[in-house]
């Protein structure tokens, strides 16, 4: 197809088209997930790619008829392929054919699928990022949900390389997806630069703007059932016997909003749902929290935990899936699903400021070891290994 410019002027178009050897699925940046989840991963990766000078070799596959994401324009990335945008379930089923067709009309030499766009047949090598296989691991997901994802799961062993953000997800890909271990590369996510400790003045300002007069526990994310909001509510009710604090939840809840509101209602005025919070404000909310509590039943990585530690927030989480890999000894890990232990850990931190401060400092150090620059360099190494040539 004709190249769609999203960056520099058209005079450089032909030259840019020739050198953009890697095609990355950029569609998560065009939809609802642009500011969270896979969108956060893709934004961080592309910024890292630009930071190491690799952007001139990268092009995007986008959804047809939808505006190119602003960050693509800012980084000088171009769309050299497009596919129709369909309803999500139809997209999952049609993508293997649509993406394969698009690839046959580009000069790209490698395709990087970051969500569900692995083609049935591809004229070029394919690298796939698998964020998690949670629908195949936890109860509560419908058979329709698993059925929609099963074609993608069956395609995984065909990929020339599979990138996972954690060893836990790598193990799942081997056990459930049948991916040969030698094709898997674990590349942890990075931490965006905005997630760093806020000043006391900034914390006071955001508490004033969001009307948070008391100390608060913080929960972040879309609280679908596996995220464990019931544990957060129960822990808050218990802690309020001795501590005057609130529970604050930040994140776009979507279809889970009624359930979230119903659970928070048990706390009365001491439970707050802030909805979507921009990254800059979210970092300050992390910094101002008495503790970040992350009672998720399973995570492919656990980016909120990393963000909290980067902001100097003491964190408590369950010891399951990828969470110990991210915690790095800084966050307090308690036995999986043990609500009483979760409450005990938070209570102990509130009553021991010296230990909380030690873990805050350690959390900042651990979080600093995760960078999108490092993730980008390791991702390009995967491209080089698959293509058998040096790219940078």
C-alpha cells in the first residue's frame, strides 16, 4: 500500500520506506488500551526504540480509517500497512488473515505482533509479544473468551521468536502454548520517566484537588474479579479499627464500574473511586499513598507494582505469577490469596515507619533497574537473532 506519513515530510518518504525493515503492530495505540496495558507497553517500547536511534528502521501497522497515534508522529514513525478495524471479537478471528495479507504488500523484513495479530502465513519472520495467558489459567473466564484466544495460542509455536515480560509468562507459554523454550526471550517492561517520587508540595496539591483529607491505601487498575478488590476493601475495614485511613482506587473501570462501586460502598465515605487518572497525577497519587496494595490473583508482569515502587511507595502484594520478579525484595510478598496476611503486612508497615522507609528506598532502587531503553535494546537483539544480521 502507499506509505502513510505520520512524521517527517513527504520528500523523505521513499528513502524512509526502504530502510524501515521492522513492522510493529501499532493498533493498541489507536484504541481504548492506548493509555494502559498493552498500550503502555507499546508506548514505552517505541520511546525506547527512538532513544537508541532505531526508530528509522521501524514502521507501524495501523487500523484503517483511524487517526495515527500522536506519539507515532512525535517519534517520526510511519504507517506502511493498514488493516480494517473490526469489532474486537471479529478482529481476533480475522487478524491472522488480514495481517498476513497486509504483510505481502510491504517491504518490511520482520513483523512484531504485540497483541493478537500473528498471521496464519507470513512472507517474513514473525516475533510475538505474549503479555499473559491468564484466560487459560484462572477460573471465571468464559469459554467464549478462551475460544477467541485459542487460534492465537495455537499459532504461537510457529512464531520465530516469542517475547514475554516475565519468566512466569515464559513458563506458561512453554506449558500451555507449546512454545519451544529456545524461542522465548524474557524482556521485562520498563518504567516511564514520569513515575518517580513527587515533592511534598505536589502531594499536598493532589490531595487537595481530589479531596483526600486522610491517609489512604491505593489500588490501581481496572478491577476485574482477578484484581482482588474484595481483599482491598476487607483490609481497609480491618485497618480502620486502629488507623484513620481511606481506600482510593484509580483506573478506568469500564464494564466493571458498577461492581467496583458496590464493593466500595461497604466503606462508605472512606472508599473512593477516582476513575481514570492521567499518568502525571497518578505518579503523585502513588507518592502520597500510605501503602500501595496489589492483591491480584495473577499478573503477566504487574506494571502498577513497578510504578508504585518507582514513586517511592511502600507496596504489598501476593506472591504469585510474575509479582515476585517485579518486587525484587522491595515490596512485601504474602502467601497467595491470604487476605489476613495481606492485612497483617500493611498493618506492620503502618506501625513501623523505619521499615516502611527502608522498603521505599529499596523500591526506588529496584524500579530504576527496569528501563524502556534496556527493553528496546533487548528487543532489537531478538530482531537481529531472527534475521541473522546486525541492525544497530
